[in-house]
């Protein structure tokens, strides 16, 4: 890794100029609207941009918030429903500007979904689609197999994983699954989501996911086993993707990657059928091949970086949830009883049945089963629905206990904590759809409020959104392009109570409360990287909140 970005001027790092924290994208007219004031106060005003008071109220004392260490007051202005642009004032302090309106989520929904296009690998990004952020074709040369250099594989395409240029199957599958399920569950929100990407005969979000799926198909060996990842030996320096010309490798097959690929291709086969029959058939064949491989290889085959390789490893301790998901999707697609039996035999293995991340895929399997039109046994159906209900109930309690309203305990602020924030939002959305819990909207919106500014640093963790926002993520092209304003719509990893990179270790003082362990600087990969699977749950939550249904 080049040293240049560690050594540059870090004077851009600022703390918020605002003393009152709001969702900087805004609030819909009918939603619960809450600002957080981390200082002693009594009254507040909502003022328009000419300074006229439009609404006034009393603040409420919340108490000490554990994850931030703040003594917190809240201002509830849900009763104010007039569209417009405002700030909150109290005790000589102000909030950032925010909007009230029916369409406040539209732009952030668009941009977080468009982020995937900006991360496309193996093609150039043309000016007509990305404006100033255009760049040349990257990573098109064939990869060689790490363990046998005589084998060469075409693995061009897909999305760059994150701030690095690696492409990892389990991570990519996870992001694709978030987006596919978002479309499946909230189709109305996506039908008019125009992303200004190359047009195909299907909704844009499906075109975008298809780009990743085409790459995933290339990662499958003819015997159905799936290479774990395609990366260079070492992380690239901070250059544009087309300047990263080091040899690309594919790494050994893992059973997690194979099961995940089987699952997502089965899911997608059903979803693309009405738009592209041929693609749907190819996905189905791929799913079958990987499932057959899994049957022949019942043992867990994990992944560790071999010596000389320092890119992401995405190791897992077992593949139970991955296999469970794969069989559940194949059952949902075909109704074939053998897959039902196999799924059932894995269900009791102890993994969370509502997990929605790359290490815990059980929730996708449960969703596959619950949303399937094939026969379900009542006990299993009831048990899985209850699993989502119970998870949501626990998260509501946590959310209510937090002064900032986010469903995170102090210990939950880990590397990429904003992913957990958004995955919790997904649980509220899914529970609403499965169990008709209409409080899901408010709880999901609270998680988004946190992401967009209702947090102890008063920062919006989405690039391009909010008056005080992150702008210097650990993202190679965003550094190398020399453009001051970052590519929009990128979700930063966020606070991490256990900072794990040299820059963060230097700037985050010991004893900093977990919600405040964050710095907006390119150098800090354990606090400020972006990844596809941190963006995708945000798109899911926004899809839910934008959905008319
Ligand atoms: O999100 C991963 C985090 O939990 C790990 O501790 C960390 C170190 O191995 O890796 C993170 O994942 C990174 C991946 O390995 C490569 N692409 C970027 C990911 C986010 O930082
Ligand atoms: Zn690339």
C-alpha cells in the first residue's frame, strides 16, 4: 500500500458545527420526527430558512445514553407537518438544515442504489452515466488460479467489494441478496427507480444486480465448486482502478462461496424469469451444479488467506446457514421435496434463523421459505415468522433504551457498524411485512435517522447527503480521482469501538465512547471504508420506507 495518503494533510477532519442533531435528509410529513440535543435544555423551535419560528415545543429529558456517554434531551416535532426546509434551534444552538416532504428519501434511495454502478469492475464508467467520476476499463485480464498457475480464468465483471478492488463471492452474494429481496418485497419502490445506467429490458435495480450475477457465474467451476475470491495478491495502492494492473488471481473453492452462489442463483432464476428467460435458465443450471457439488462435498471447506496474500479473507467458521439458505431457495424455486428435507435437516444447527449478513445467511433462507408459494408446513412457518418477530422485539427494546434511538448496544459498534444499524432496520421492515407490525416503519426510520445525522457526532454517514457529512471514505477511486466532492451515496462503515488501523489508533483517544469512535479520513479503513454490503441493507430499508404498499 502506498504511504502517500497516510502522510497527506488531515486538516479536513472537522467536528460538527451543529449542536442539535437531526436526520439531515429529512422527514416525511406524517413520520415521527425527533431531534436529539446533547445538552441541558427546555424548549426548542423549528425555524424556516428566513428565521421565522414555525413550531415550538418543550424538550424531553432522556438521560444518559450509554453508547455515546451523552446526557441527552429529545425534541419531538412530529406534530409539525408542513413541507419545507428548516432548522431546529434551542439554547443558542442549531441543527443542520433538513427538509420535511413526501420525497425526502428519494435522492438518498437513488444514490445508495446507484453506488453499485460506480463500483462496477471490468468496464469503463462513461461520463454520461457518472459525470465527473468517469474512468477507464479496469481489471479485464484473465486471472490465474493461486494454487495452480497453469489454470487461467476469465473473471472480469462484478462490483469492487469496497475501498479495495477485490471481488469476493460471499460478500457479493450478500449484497445481491439484500437488493433482490428488497425488490421482491417492495417492488413499487423500485419500479420507478431510474438509475441512469445502461438500459436493459428490466427495472434498473435488476440490471445492476445482473451485472454482479454474471460475474458470480464466472466464479463457478464446471464441477459446480465456486472460487472464494478474485483479487490481486496484495491490496492495490491508492490509484484509479484501471491503473491497478497487478496480476489477478482466483483462490480456492470454499463451501460457503459454493452454497451462497447456489442460493442466490436459485433466487435470481425465479426473479429474472419474466425479464430474461435465457438468463434465468443459466442461473437455474448454475444453482443445480453448485447444489450437486455440495451434496458430493458435505464437509465444511473454509477459507484462509494463503501466505503472500493480504486481501480480504471473509473466513467463516461453518457453512450451515449458507447451505440452509441454498436448499431453501431451491425449494422455493422448484417445490421439490428433497430440498425441503435438506433445508429442514439443517435448521436445528443453531445458527440465527434471521441472520442477514455474509457470515450468517439464515435469514435469507427463512425468507425464501416464508415467501415461497410452495407447500409449507405450519409449524415451520409459524416458527420462522416468530423468529423475525422475536428479533424485532429485542431490537425495539434496544432502540428505546438508546438516547439516539438506534438499536445498537454499546458492544455492537464493531468494524462496519453501520451495516448492523441497517440490518436491524431490515428486521423491522421484514417483521412488518411478515407479521403486520406497523411500528416497523417508525423503528426502521429511526435507524435511518441515525445513519443520516441523529448520532453522537451529528454526522451523515452517507456521502453527498447532509450539510455535515462524511466525504473522505477509504475508497480508492474517491482518493485517486482528485475530486473534492466524493462520489455520492456511499455508506461509511462508521464508529468502531475497537479501532483497528494505525491512523484510527492514533487519533481515537483511549476511553472514547463507542458511538464516537469515528473519523472521516481516507486513511482509516477500520472506521471509514465503504462496502457493497453496507450499502445494500440501506437500499433495502429505503425501499421499505419508499414503498407505497
Ligand atoms: O468487514 C471486515 C471486518 O469485519 C474484518 O475485521 C476486516 C479485517 O479482516 O475485514 C473487513 O472486510 C474487508 C474485506 O476483508 C476486504 N474488503 C473491505 C472489507 C471492509 O473493510
Ligand atoms: Zn475493477
